[in-house]
């Protein structure tokens, strides 16, 4: 999944968040997230506004067009989460069976509450921490 789609999915469940919050939630580099957000503002998928009186911060939210796209992406992610839960269970734990594209989505699925942390305890420690290596805009 590309960075744009990850951001849309994150904003679908977390409206009005900063670029830093998005980057942390999807486990991607903040500079890449910010560059992608700027493009998405131009494409009218997200809006950017300043929030706060004393401590001002820029927050992003979905436009109606962005919301439609985000909902489609979120629905696909729900299906991915179901597939992932079916692939790994306490009786058939094999990380080798997880396709790489699913591994890349695990931090996002957790931040969207589509996978819970208890489920992740079935995986070997650190397997889902990727440090934002894939930056596809």
C-alpha cells in the first residue's frame, strides 16, 4: 500500500491530527508524510488548518472526496486484517506465511484498531516494527 493510501486510512479513523501524529501512527518518516500531505492538499483530498489559540499546530482532515476514498481503503484494510488473523493463530504460528505486503500494513492495522496488541503478542517480538522503510507516494 502506498503512503497516500495509508494516510487516507489513518485520517479516516483519526480526524484532525498533525503530520507528526500521522507519521507515528503509520510508522513512516515525518518528512515523507508531510510531503505527501502537501500533495494531497493540492489534490483536495485533505485540508490543512491551524488549530489552537496559544499552542498553534497544523492539523489535517479529510475532504468529502478524501473521505470517499478513505472509506474504500479502510474497507480493504478490514479484509486484510481478517486474512491476517486467519493466517496466524495460536495453533499455526508461522511468520514465514505472512506476505510481505501484509507485514508492511501491521503498524497501520494496529493504529486503526483493526488488529489488537494481544494478537501481536503471538508474533515474535519486533517483527512488526519496520521503521518506515517503504516510501511510495
